[in-house]
C-alpha cells in the first residue's frame, strides 16, 4: 500500500477521482459553497450523519462529485481516540467493496498527531496476514492519497507516519508468522535484508561467538532447542561517530514453550509472538531506513527458542551471565529476562546515551495494564519524561511503573547472586528489578509489551506495537542532541 500527500482542501476534494473519498468531519464543520460542502451540510441537517464519533454515511455515486463513493466520517471533537474510532469504522465498512484507491481528507487542516492516527488506523484495519495462507484475501487498497491544505507544512509528519506504518507492518509480519516460519535464522535474514538500505549495517553472531562472549544466561535458554541461536546486531548510522547511540534491545524468543517449566497447552500456539520485542526493533530500523534521520541507533536481538529438550536448562540450575553475576534459574519459563540480561551487558560497549529493552516479559503486566498501555520502567528521569511525551504524541501508550528497591528482596537466593523469579506478587516489577541489575553503566528503560503486542480472541494477531512509541522516542533524541 502506497501513500501520497496532496495539497487539497475540503472544497477541492469533491473534484478528486478515486474509488472512495473519505471525508473526516469534526463537530466544528463549517459549510462552504462547493457541491461536497453542500452535501455534507444537508446530511448533517437532516440527521443522516449522527453527531457521534465513529458515525458513518456511505453514499454511492454522489451527484456532482468525481468519486465513485463518498463516506462521511464523524470525528466529534477530533481527539486521537475519535480519529481512530472513525477511520477504523470506515475502513471496516469498505473491506467488502475492495477499493483500490482511497482519498482521505479532513474538513479542517489536521495537526501531525491527527494525521498520524488516521494513517496508522487505516493501515491497521486494512492489514491482512497472508504469508502462510494459500488463498488469503489480500489487502486491495493500493494507494491512499491524503489531502491537506498547505501540504508542505505536513510533509514531515506525513513522512514519519508513513514510515511508522511500514515499521509496524514489518513487526506484525514477523510476530504473526508461525514459529517454524520465524526461527532465529529467519530473523537474522530479515535483519540482513534491512542492511541493504543506506546507513544500516548488520552482524549476526552464532553459538561460538556467544560462547566466546560468555553469555551464559542466553546460552542456557537456547540449550533445549535444535534450532541454532542467533545474536543479531544492527546499526543505523545517521550521525557522526562522536554522537553516542541509543540502543534498542528486543527479546527474540521465537517460540516459548516454557521449557521444563512447561506452559499449559491452551493458547500455547500464541507463544510465537514472544519475539515481538525483536520484531519491534526490526520495525524501527525499517522506519529509520525510510526517514534517514540524524541519529545513531543500535539494535540488539538475542534470538532463540525455549523448548524442553534433553539438554534444556532445569529448575535449580545456576548459570553465569556475561556480567559475571550468577543466576539461579528457579523457573525456566522466566527465560526472557535471561536472554535480555546478557544483551544489556553487551550494550555497555557502545557507551550509549540510553538503552531501552522491549519484551513480552510477564503475564503480570497483562493483568496490571491489559492491552491498552505497555508497562514502562526506568532508572532515568530524562528517559521517563521523553517516553511519556513519545507515548502521547504517537498514541502508542505506555505507563510508568515503580522500581523500589524493596521489590528486589524476593530475588535473593542462597545458591547464586540472584534468582530469576520472585513469586507472583508484583511480577512485572520484580522482572524489571532483575534486569536493572545489569544496567548500572547507562540510562536504562524497559518496556513490558506482553499485553500490548498481541490480541487474542476473534481479533487474534500481532498489533505491531510499540514501533510507533519507539520511533517517536528515538526521533526526539535526534532533536535533543542536534
């Protein structure tokens, strides 16, 4: 699906030839003299378009207009949640019509956030996974023209929104793929494909490299699977070498059975999405390749499967992490923090301005926040403030969580420096406290996306989150250091 930005106001939109004209209307709509404006005014006056966000009026072959079909979409006060509601409802309505070209137009000049939400919502609703489906009903929309007055003022937010869509859809693709179609080797090849873009380089390390580095925690998780582990290192170089990078660390468990501490069979198939953190890092690099911003970014992806093979790590085993800290593995299903802790130690070598890890880490975070917000933990006030701003601007929401030292008490053990679990209470926080032990040399943040990266039930599938949040955060650092 391609996007094109047009210099087009609401009066001119009626002359645009397209399969569907989507007119997004605010509650402060003002009638003009054009045929389109007159039609809208009459529909509102007659009550054919309810004054409620998400209400639609679908008109086939409207007289005096060049479009084959007109859909009026009520946005109410135009706040982001209402833009999402309206665009989502309109694209869902149009799916059966299978339009190829859509022109999307606001009745008033939108701000960057409204444009971002409109485009990401359109893409999300029209998305179709097709890779392993022999007769999939693929997305029919080939081109979306976006009409705004004074389009030069919106060129930058438009480009960022389109890049975000590209990144989200790459993340969705990999998180949706069955585990046998998204092994660590597959992820490595996806990362190498990104390195064909300007300013991006990729290195993939194998078992012997990881052993040489002393990543004992990562190695322990991978032992139970015949699939070889991969440690993927991506670099986007958009600024001078003197500028320290931001490092994104994505959990890449391509299938999580729980290991010896095996999960219940029900819904275990969904554990293919346990590499959504890794997928989001790939998605960010896809967006960076499109935008070419002036910042340095490193992506680290420790990728492996967690299976209960004859060589698998056992509850009670003690392993030595890359940092030298020993870890008693009380629960092999708390494996994400084990692969991440070694990657977080590895990140020190880049002398980063900030490190942010992204992981489907705990069911406890799903209970705490559901699927609306990702849980965010940080030891740095500046990062916390920047992430709060990125959460709002991207509408890919997160919520700050505590890191009180008292939460680490449950991680104490007689047999190692630290245990990998601390019981059920505050499970998302104790997992973050475990990771914090490995982050003393840089500003650090942790995103628990266990609830936000995936939807179960009828809408089962990956969301592509938190690509939008990460991209807005990374680009904010570009502004800060420029």
